[in-house]
C-alpha cells in the first residue's frame, strides 16, 4: 500500500494489521489518533518503533513460536541445496546438458562438517537439531550464552572463533543496532575460503557489497540468502550475476500451516486489542 494512502486510512482506524514491510513509526502513529492495537503478521519487528508504540499506549503484537520449524526447515534446506548444488543440477537438466554429456561441478558432504549458528534462539535450536541429525558438529554465537547449550548439544564460541572454525554459517539473529552490518569485509575475510554463508534473518545484518566481493574473490565459497538488502533484490543487482549463490524471496515462514497459524495469532491479537484485553503475543506488554 502506498504510504500516503496508508497514512490517510489510519486516521480512522482502531486496529491495524501490518507486515514487516510497513514502517510503524512516529509519523504513522501521529496520523492514527483512534488506534488501539497493531498486530503484525511476523515475528521480527525491526520495522517498528516499539518505544513510540508504548508512548502512544498502543500494544504491538507479533507471531512468535509458530514459525520456528518452517524457518528452521528453510534454513537447513538452503544449506543442503547449496552443498549439493540442487538448483544448478536442475538448470543443467533443463538445459539438456546431461544428455549432451557435459560436466556439473561437485558439491560437498555436510556430515562431519562444522556448522556455526549466529543467533541461538528457538529457531537456532531447531536448526541445530536438524544439523546434528545430519552428523554435523554445531557451534554457536549469541549475545548471551544459553544455559541449556549442553542439552541441545551445541558449543558456545566467540564470534571470531565461529568465523574461523565454521564450514557453514547460518545467520538467524534479529536485526538491531548491534547486528546491522554484523557481516562485513573483515568478517568474510576471517571465514574459510570453503565456507558456505546462509542468511535467513534480515538482509541488513550483512553488508551486501562486502558479500558480493567475498563471493567474487573466492574469500568464501558460496552464499544462500532468504533475505536481501534491499528486498526485493533488483534484477540488475550484482548478486544475481554470481554463479556461487542461491536466493529465495523471504519465504522462511511460507508454508500453508505456518502462515495459517500466524494469521490466527494476528487476528487474535487484533481482536484482543480492540476489546481492551491483553494480547496473546505482545512485544510491549
Ligand atoms: C518474520 O516473521 O519475521 C519472518 O521473517 C517473515 O517476515
């Protein structure tokens, strides 16, 4: 929805459902004097000024919990698809290269490799569970060390050590002031030249120019991204000219079951807010 129309329409609104492409900020809240609740159909809320929502006494709801498995599946699928060059294989078959006896480059085994997870919340733990079932050694970095990491079977490392030791890195950290640009030139330089880099969190956690350079120069081997900066990625963007990359269009939670559950929580949050009841999932409760 164009911003000017949104600003016009919220003037009368008591409830608002948004997704994370909408900037929920002072400007929007000032234009919405009757607003009682905002329900976002996403777990991440880096598009929202939470302090401003609280200042205007507006509860802001999100959809935690229900998208853990879907997002972990997507993250792990990106690792498997990159490691085994699934989409190159499909392009190869479609281009008749198989019949013509051409060669396709090999992938890598993931069993026995070290996976570094950056951001060890619920989704991180679910990715770790999958990785361990595939015979990977899992290390992680998180702002706070998890007290149950022994139970999950993952080893805490400093960020530097994780960059140095990982054969593949999966990024799951939320976007915040501390994580914006977390992966830049220096970080890619510290990774193995054989490393796979997978981002399922938010595009701006990565400096895109630095990633392009790292992939072009062979500083790292391969990237798989479900999120980009900006989104959608432009057709003429250098990322799309690389051969060692796989990009999906921000589909971490895009399964029928998960999106249905997210929609249900969103509507429940909205109705609760309109009825002055506490929201089931409220960020600024
Ligand atoms: C989320 O819920 O935050 C997903 O990334 C979808 O935007």
